[in-house]
């Protein structure tokens, strides 16, 4: 007889791993199935920015809690609290900055407006063309490359059974529970959690659930090592630039510029036409970048639904099926929302509400 | 509309001959190479500062090739580094390259990747010390600058480059303290049977050996460098005999030899970054240098419009490379409908016959299973990021089995070289722990830029207001 697990979790990114660990700690028997490697999807290739200034207003309470989790994870994930500046270069951006940061401050983020003079004193290499600036002392970053190593080590020391290089290609369910299939094996469980990141639409389709999920193809680049040029996380009023200098001296440049490709066809591709303006924007903010070289650019898939809020809760009308994903800023929020998800599955009281996956989705342009 | 019918990446033996062949049918061709002149590794041009130098068969052939390219009106842009390859919406290839400190972009219907090979070095403790260079890297020094690596040089490793390097150092007036050859005399005797395919080259090789013998250079057959000793620069090396699997059998006994320089190399790996970036299928064939892009005799890959020729499609060697270039050009002309199918049997036969010599020499460099045992726990595997064998073993033992996972956890391969020089060694170490085959282990994801990209080239002459900044992220 094959083992009947309390829960099968599909997807070994932050969401899947953190939920698995939380449930195992509470005594559930858990099997986690990952098609590639633990923490090599979005969770292992993202820009690592833990910046409250780029979090959505409604998600701020989750991001604040997420910050707390990252702080606890500490050195093992390369966590550093550096503080962060967000820059505006013209009137339009200054207005946008003012509007947005005011709302984010009201939502609980420790954001203040500072004079460009203060910025230039603390970050002498930033362009003097900055017109308006906001600052958040809590901003920082973690090293997303270490996500896989971090969670794999925790999983090794937990009761979770995890299998890498095992893609789920078929899911059966009956009133007894679920049977999830790889090409060659099947595993049984009473409950099921989909935590498939950018591949969520395809995974939900295995249960005949059609969700309006799209995958974005975000680009990140890294420079060679350099003497210190910046010491805070740097952002842009539009949210389309993130920049930080890592402890080893390399500078990571992100901002969600779109590459090409889709989750059905491999890993997504860097697109010169968006990479170039991404780097130009970075260089405009930090002119000294001109002395450095980009040594690698890459992409990762990030899923979203039209309202850009998470899918976190019970899936469709299938008993004991759950879904967790599409979390904007999911690196920051992931470790916390996964605990909430675990609590929800365990039937515990929730500290903050989750996001009903069966809601009506309305477009959010802004 | 595309800018070119064909873009050739690499102007070595394979790329240049592909260009000459394709030009015959009037294809509009662009050939890009990061070197200052066409010729690639074997037919490398001398640095312009060298006025006169003794002629060798390679310099003569190289000079002829360069003049042929000019007279055929082939657009060859030198000092052009290809950093990006993409397929655009019109099903054309988009090639991004860097030239004169500026970014350029060109589109084409077909690509021939002729990017050649790169050196493989299996490191031991001390291999990162100044004074230690690769065997192939040393040959590039001689060919371009006529300089030698030091005053007292040890030459170590396997395959023909070992003998060639030793000979060249002697010819240029240097002193060889020792030749340390993994291959045994019997290996060479066996190889020379297949090398009979090119008696001229075999004879030249014999000439090199005669020169080496005349200089009374000690040769340690079936031996390897086990440690490189020195504080800030190489001072000496320890050598040891190896068994038939190339694993050291010194059992504590050491032969220490003084030297101020060491040229060490263990064969060549196909340079696959470009074809990986273009998403072609690659296969692992030890006898062809390891991972290489999969092609037929005509250089057709499984990607429409992507062709490959030369050592990047398997180390068949310099002799076969021109034929492989021509065959790929013929396939491209058919693909472009610029030529009808012609009888190519003779060309294929010639290519195969020329490849015999190259395959025999590549065979001498196929790594044997015991080789990786000589690499100590403290040996540095990734030089860009200073990652030791021990760090890798801890990561792999914890369950990080894929190249991507190992890279993420240890930074091995995250530096400027992008893992080009260490990925083979990491996979060998992985095998000793996981027992997986090289095919099962696979390769890390290849990402642009193919070469480090100066931000000064990207961020030139742009107007902030013209940046196509998308709509702000949702609030
Ligand atoms: C390039 C990039 C930059 C980003 N930058 C930031 C940032 O700076 N700050 C921030 O807070 N957030 C950032 N994000 C968002 C954040 O990375 C993601 O929200 C978060 O990592 C999502 O975690 P996940 O576990 O849901 O998804 P993933 O990490 O993608 O994990 C999903 C896993 O499911 C596996 N899987 C999918 N289908 C199957 C199947 N059928 N069978 C088995 N396994 C399957 C996948 O292989 C994958 O490992 C960024 C995202 C990207 C892509
Ligand atoms: C360092 C070295 C030394 C060698 N010495 C010898 C020798 O002495 N004798 C011998 O028989 N064999 C030698 N070999 C093997 C020899 O290189 C090949 O057998 C032969 O050159 C194959 O020809 P090819 O056209 O495939 O590649 P190559 O001659 O190597 O030509 C490839 C060309 O592609 C260019 N290129 C690659 N990537 C890019 C890019 N991204 N952008 C622009 N240009 C690019 C390179 O600059 C190079 O000129 C050597 C190999 C190496 C690596």
C-alpha cells in the first residue's frame, strides 16, 4: 500500500516549501513535489528586494510581517536591512511618488519624504538630477540564490518527504482524496496544495479549474564586482527599477522589465529591447555604473491575476484542494503568507485574512 | 526584411570557410569575431607589432585565408563580440554585438555558429597561482605575440597540445624543465595509427618530438601534477605517476620539480554558449570533447535557421573545420533557397577523412575516471568566485544535484566566465557523489550576455524622456 499523506504540495518555491514546513511542524504528513529543483523558480532568481516602498498598499500588512520572517532567517539567506530610497526625476514622477508613498505610509510602512540633499549626502554617487525622494529605513534585501539551499536544508531536517525533478502531469481526485501523478509514479494524499508559481494556470487546469492567470517574464541583471557605489536599496517612483549592491560588490538591477517566452516553453528569455532601457534607467540613476560590465541577465516567471492580488485559499469547489500563488512581491511576503496558508489548512484562526481564489477578478490598471 | 541572409559567429577555420563558400552563391553575409583578425585559434594572426616572424604552415594558410576573405568582399567585422542571440517575431534571428565600444544589432535568416573550443583544466591545489596558464592559452601567446610564459617552464597535461607547446617554447628559445604527460607512450603509439590519415602532420609531430629529445627535456610519461607550490607565484610542482585511470599512485612519495611557470591543460571543450542561448539541443560525447551542439554532417541543428560548424559541434579538430564550415554553408544556401541540392558526397568524405586525425588527438584527451581523484578538497574549482571542491561537495551532498542548484548555493559559475571553465569539473565532482551520468546531470541554464557587456556601451546617448518606461506597477 502506498502511503496516504495528509497533504501533497505541488511546487517547491518559497510558497510550497514554507507551507510544507509549517504543516509538518503541526504534525501533518507532507509530500512536496517539485518539477525542477527546490527554489529555482521565481523564488531563486528574483531580485531579492525586501522593500516596503514597492509593496502594494493592501498587501502592506503582509509585507511588514514578511519582513519580520526574513529578519529571523538572517544570514542564511543573506538578509540585510540597508534602508531604501525611491527616486523621482521629473514633476510627473514626483507627483506619483508623493501620491503613492503617502498611501503606503498610511498603510503602515515607515516611509518618509526627504530632501534630495539628504539623499546626496548618504548616496553621493546617485545622479544629481533627482527631484524628489522617499526613504524607508526598513527596506533591504536578501539573496534569492540562497532560497533553494535554505529550504532544502530545512526540509532535510523536517519530516517532509520531498522529491525534486518530479513534475506532476496528472491529478485525480475523489471523495477519498487526491492522487498526483508524475510520468512514472503516483502519490496519494487527503489534501492538495498547488503552489506552482508561474506554472499555476497549467497546474489548476489539471483539476479542470480555469483561472485567469498570466505569467510575467521579469528580468534581472548583475554587474561585475565594484567598490562601494551605493549602500541603500534604490528604487524608482514607477517601481520599474530596483538596484542594490551586494556584499560581494556586484550590483543587482531589476524592476520587472519584460523578457519573452512563456512557462510552457522553458525558462523565458532575456529581450534586448527591454534589457537595454532597464540598464539605461539604472545608469541614469547611478551614472558610475558606466565603469562596470553586465555579466549576466536572466528572467523568471511571476504569475498574476487581473487584480494583481494573491490567490490564497480553497480552490474552486473541490473539497480539500488549496491554492497559493500570484503574490505580488511574493519573495517578501512569501514566508508569512505561507504560514497563514498553513493555518488555514489546519483550521486555525487567521492573523490576517487570505485572498479568496474564487472571487470575481476585476482589472487593476494602477 | 532581414539585414543579412547569414550571420556567421566566429571567423576561425570553420567560420571563414563557411563565409567563402556561402559568398560563392551571392548570399549576403556578415561574419563577426571578437579577435582582431580572422583565423581563429589555429590560424591566429600575429600581433601587428611583430614585423617579421618565421613562417609556419599555419601562418601561411592563415594569411591566404585572410586575403581570400578580403578579395571575396565578405563583410567581416573584427573585434566584434556577440553578446545576444534572439529569435524575433518575424522568425528572424536578432544578433546583438559589441564593436568599438558600441552596441549593434543585426537580423538574419540563418546563423552559423562557429565559435570553436575552449580549454579544459582539471585543477589541483595551487592551480590559481600566477605563473600557471593553460596549454592552449600558451599557444595563443606564442602565435600572436611570440612570447613564452617564463624562463623555466613545465608543460603538463594530455593530448597533442602538450607536445606542440613544449616544442614552441623550445623553438622560441625557452627552457623546458619537464614534460608531464598523462598519456603513456602506448597511448601515443595507438593514436598515431589513426593519425596516419595525415602523414604530413604526423611527420611534423615527429619533428617536434625530435627537437624535444635533442634538448634533452625530461618527459614523465603517465604522470600528472598533483600540487603546485608557491606563495605568491609558482615555485615548484609535485608530480606523480598515474594508473591506467589517471589517478595518482604516488602513495606519499613526491617528485618535486622547480619551475617559474607551468602550462597545464586537459583537452578542449566545445564552446557551446552561443548555441545553448539559441536553444539548440546539445549532447554529451566524451570522444568529442564533452557537451556539444547536436548537428548532422551539414551542421544542421534542431533549431530552424541555426547551423553550427567547427569544434563547437564536437572537437573534430583543425583539419576538419574548413570542410565542416563549407558543408554548413551548403546547407544554409539550400535553406535560403539560394542553391539547389548538389552532390556533396566527396566533400563529406573529405571531411570525415580529415576528422580522423582530429578524433585521434581528441581521444588522447578524453578524461579517464580517476582524474578527478587528483583534485584535492581544498583545490579551487571556480576561480571567478573562489569556490573549493569541498564547498561543492557539501552542497551536492545536501541534495543540490543539478548544475543550476549547485551554482545558486555556492556561487560556482556566477562570475565573469559564466561557468565556462568550471562547469565540466563541477559535473565530474557531482558524478563522484551522485553517481549520475553526465547526460542526467545536464547543463546550467545559459544566459546572455555571452561576454561581459560594458554598461558604457548600453547607456550611450539616450534621452531620459525617450526611455520606454512601462505603466507604473499596480498600486
Ligand atoms: C525576476 C523576478 C524578480 C522578482 N523580484 C522580486 C523582488 O525583488 N521582491 C519580491 O518581494 N518579489 C519579487 N519577485 C516575486 C517573487 O519572486 C515571487 O512572487 C515568489 O518567489 C513566488 O514564489 P512561488 O513559490 O509562488 O513560485 P516559484 O518560486 O516559481 O515556485 C513554483 C515552483 O513550482 C514548480 N512547479 C510548477 N509546476 C509544477 C508541476 N506541475 N509539478 C511540480 N512542480 C511544479 C516550479 O518548478 C517552481 O519551482 C520577483 C519575481 C521574478 C520572477
Ligand atoms: C586556445 C586554443 C589553442 C589551440 N591551438 C591549437 C593548435 O595550435 N593546433 C591545433 O591543431 N589546434 C589547436 N586548437 C584547436 C583548434 O582551435 C581547433 O581545432 C580549430 O581552431 C577549430 O576551428 P574552429 O573554426 O572550429 O574554431 P576557432 O578557430 O577557435 O574559431 C572560433 C572563433 O570564434 C570566435 N568567437 C567565439 N565566440 C564568439 C563570440 N561570442 N563573439 C565573437 N566571436 C566569437 C573566436 O574569437 C574564434 O576566432 C586550439 C584551441 C584553443 C582553444
